[in-house]
C-alpha cells in the first residue's frame, strides 16, 4: 500500500469544533492502543479492552469540550490528521474534575480504569516542577502520516497555546513509550524524573516557558 504524504506547508492548526471530536477520538485510539499505560489501566488481557479504551478516550474528549479546554487539531485541507489535548493551568481542573465525566467513565471504561486514570493524573501533576502549567493529556498523529514532520508542527501549536497564557510556566507530559522520548526532547522538554504509575514506568517531561 502506498504511504500517504502530507505537505506541511498546507497544514493548518486550529481549535477543534464539536464535529471534529469523532475523528479526533479515532486518531487518539490508534495512537494509544498499544501504549503500556493504557494497556495496563484498561486491562488489555481481559475481554473488551478496545471498547473500554474507545469509551475512555471519547469521554475524555467530551470532558475537555465541556470544560472548554484547549484541543488543537492539524488539518490537511479538510482532513483532520493530528490532535493534542491540554489541561489549562486552572487549579480547579485537577484530577477530581467533572463528576459527570467520572460517572460516565465508571459506566463505560469501568471502575478500575476510572480509578487508575485519576490516580495517574494525580501522581503526575504533583511531580511537575511548577505551580501553574499546562498538562498535555493526549497527543496523536494519524498512523498513515507519521514521520512527515506533523508532530513538530503540532508541538509548535502546543507551545503557542502555552505562551498565550500569561500564568502558564510551561507544559508537562508523562511519556510511557520510549520511542517518543527523542520527539519531546527535540521539542525542548526536559526529563524531570522516571516515574512509576501502577505497573508501568514512564518519564515525566516538562517544557518550561523560558528555555
């Protein structure tokens, strides 16, 4: 099968609209299907893993939309090809956010998965070396268009969102795929520490506002 190419000069970064969320969920599902953290949290070895993961991503996107949190998409003409979701520095938007989201998660992803997601976010956010910061929760590029520079375009858009917020001291990210470390390092994210969440070891990265 011939690999698709993306012309980065034709790529535009815009905030997602409600009509984009379904495609965004599909891109993120593909991005996180084999991520060790999600494999552990949503119990890959038990029947229904794909359904639990899809439900969790869908509810997460709905929660971001309801709370008006920044969700950025890269479009190649009219086609959505990459997505990033951030939590703003608002202290009220912590791990216990959105009771309706948590209740929906319990019904769709299950109690264990919901509990693990909240614990993961709590641990990670507590270790970020800043008081007010953006947290990069989800990021993904369509598999057909990876390794064509879209990730770096998306990283620039994320940086722009952070710089537009005068109180944000930077952007945090918990990286569980070793192959992604160099990508974040290229984006000027520094290693804070190796951090174990549940049964999974990952790397807490932080991109400070001043570099």
